[in-house]
C-alpha cells in the first residue's frame, strides 16, 4: 500500500477500506508516514467527508492505536456524559455526584482546557491539595466506593488522536464532522463506559455554529457508537451564552457547590437536572423524565449529592472548606466592573467574548504550556432576561494581571441589551438517540 495512492483515492471521493484507513493511522502513529502526507489526506477528508462506514473504520483504527480501559471490576452500569466544550461548562462537576446517588457509576476521564473552553481537570485542581492524576486502580476503587470519580487522562488511550488533533489544529482541519466524531467516539470507547450521553453544543462559543450542524455531528457519533455496541445518545444544546453565572476555575467549583447545596443559579440547576434525567432514562433507571426529575431534585435537596461530591474530593486529598470563604474564592487583586451600555433587557451574553476575556484574565490557556490562575474569571450578577439601566453593573472581571481597558469595553459590548424582554431561554434544543 502507498500513502500517495490513498490520498489520490480520497481526493476523487472514493470510499476507503478499513485496511487503507488503518494503514494511515498506524503509519502516522509509528512515524512511517510524514505529517505532510497526513495533512494532505486530512484535507481530502475535510472536503469530501466520510461515509458512516469510513468514519467507523477511522474510529476503530484510532482505538487500536493504544490501550483500552477495562472497567469490568465496576459491577454497576457505567455512564459518561461528554460535552463538546463550552464556556462556563461545569455540568460534569455537578452531575457526576448526582448520578452516584442512583444505581449507576460514572468513571470519567477529563481533559485540561485550551483556548476559550475550560477543562474539568483545571477546575478541580483549584481545590487545595486535590490530586486528580490517579492510577487506574485508585480510579476504579473510588468509583466503586463513592459511585463516581473524575480524573485526568491516564494510560495510553488513543495516542493517534493526540497526534492527529495537533496536526488538524495547524492545518485548518479541526471542524470536520467525521474527524470530530471519530476523535470523540474513539476516546469514549477506549475509556470503557457502556452508556454515553453526548452534549453537542452549537452557537458562538462552540465548534458547531448552528443546531443543524450540531445534529449532524450528533447523528454521526450515535451511529459510530452503536457499531461498537455501546448506547450513545445526544443532547443538542445552545452555547450562545455561558453556562451559569461564573466562568473561571475556582469560581466554577464554587458555583457547582452552590447548586449541589440547593442554592445558586436556578437555570444552571435546571440544565443539570434535565441532563441527568435524560441519562437516567437512557440507562433505564426511569421510564419517564418526570419521574427521574423528581428523584434528582430529592437527592440535591436532601444533601446526598453534595455529600457524594465531598466524599470524592476527600478521597483524592482535597479540601473543600475554603469554598465557604468568599474572600478566598474572590481573592484576585483586581475586580473590574462590567456595566450595561444602555437601558433594556439582556438578550444575550456572547459566550465567545466571555471565554476569550476569561482566558486573557488568566483563567485559561492560549498555548498548552501556559499556566492557569485558578482564581481569575468572570462573574455575572445579571443574566439573560434581566432588566437593566445604563451604567448598572452586570458583572465583574477578576484578575491578578493588568488588563487593558479595551477588554472591559469588549465585555460590555458582549452583553446585548434590547428594549423589550426576550422569550424564555431554551438551553436543551433537542434530544437524539
Ligand atoms: N473534541 C475532541 O475531542 N475532538 C475533536 O476533534 C473536537 C473536539
């Protein structure tokens, strides 16, 4: 087989066989096929797409490039929720302990953030003394005893994805549905869970800019996942606004604790409750969403879900007490006001601008090597639908850096205000199985 023939074949939109796709992936991982040929091949895929068969073959070859996690020691059904990445997305932190209150287990590996969207591991590492880089045995034991565990990537899972993603990132080939679908599904399958709910986001803060392309991506992932005999489903969700009222690492843990303690942003609570309800129905714990919602609200309100979170944090050495102290949470040297530019109602808080500003303030990484300031971030005290007068403070930017006044001007522009009240905001746009 020759790589140049495979590039040519795909260039003329001819379907590739498993052996051909496996040849590309194995050759790239072991270094026998150079970057420039794989870049050309990625571009042919970008323009010509892939059939469902080819996307499945690509996923299979990617999985075979590394190890697969064996979670069979966990007897309960193992569920995962995967978000395609959002601004202020702390949903995993909130739903994992809720799920652990039911007859399910959540063994979740998460990543670090890059660019506009934060990573669950960075958020967790704002908890003093926590160690989320755990060996597989400890991970599995914690899931068995607590009901869930979130850890950083471990083992050599899907090395092909790490190498391919880095190449896609610099060759303009990230936003291709078959490449995204095979990248995500390969990691989900290799991580060993049985039931996976995908949260496919669309909007300004997301890879997919509209609901229709998010649906197309979701359908592709559900189709590929099904071929591995795993249960995949997807929520299509709106990422035009940040999730909840806080963006930043310690801030998002703080906001998650508020929800788990039955306080905080009711809209964020609703998103988390609905997400778990879909997962509980998908995993056949409840036949109807309403029944699931009732039980989920119960485990939040009686403190069981928070206790699970505290148990998990303690198992990995973390100290949650500091989150009771607002002076510790909001400890940055600068607190800059974000003001309403006119009278009216908030119609949108542009997630992309908020994500970028939080990153510049220190909450995220522009490059992989950048370090993170766990206490930097943005807090909104006004939300979608709230009425404001010109000059009202709608939020604050917290930072330990010196920030250019243009950044505050951008943040103020990102709060879209119109004269009349907007319609109710719908976060979950649709559900697909
Ligand atoms: N997230 C992934 O894991 N892979 C992609 O290709 C895009 C988003």
